[in-house]
C-alpha cells in the first residue's frame, strides 16, 4: 500500500526535507533511511531540469498544444460515451470525426492532421465541415466516435485501410511493413 502526503518538515535520524511531497510505502521504510547525499543529488538534478534556456521557449507552440489538449479532452469524452454504449472497446477501435467550434482550432487541427490519430490514440481522425445529431458537444469541438471498419494490424493494433495490402505481411499496416524493412 502506498501513501501520499505533504510535509512541512519531515525528520528522521538521517534526513530533513522541507515542504516536499513525499511518497511512503507501508511495506518499507527505505524512503526514510536514504542518505543525505541522495537527496542532495536529486535536488541538484531538479534544478538542472527546471532551468530552461530562453531560445527553447516557444510560447506559440505552447498555445497550440494547449488547444490540441483541449480538443483531446473532447475526444476522450466522446470515446468514453462510445465505450458506455458498447460501440468500441479500446480507443484504437475508433474513428473520430471532429468539427471544431472555432476556425483557428480547425486550422490547427488541419496543420497537425498527420499526427492526430497518434495524439488522440485512435485509428483515424477526420476534421469535418458540418455535423449531424450524433456528434457530442465538447468545450472546443463537436466529436463523433464510430467503430473502425478496417482490419486490425497485429503489430500496432491500429485499424487501417492498408492492413492486408502487403503480400508478404498481410496482417500488418503499411506503416508497420515499412518499419520492418
């Protein structure tokens, strides 16, 4: 069993940690018996990781990803409703149709269209121009989930049109066949 608790001061014979979030296993007291050197090394590593170089900061890209993650929340809602209605089991069994509420969101989805199925962990994503009654309204988009029509690739588990096209590897999609070359 694992307990998560916040401490202002956590003391023991070897360590003192101030204002840290601590994880303690009820099966072991190893956490409390770690030498100070380990905690010092961890703090030094955290400082290095948190130091961001100014040239790597791209606020426009950050805003784009915030928007994509909002659309992803809408997709996840639609996937859950499809699971509840026994339309799909796993998310890779789904094709997603998205109608963004805003033209800037639509332009962003078109820009990243090649990667949307991987971001949303589904087999296919289509950005639509109009919706019907089967779309679910989310915060930034309308989303419709349908069951995948194509065979499942045994390597990546996606349902793609290209599964079975290769004579040598009939059970694989084109992307997986290419990866094996």
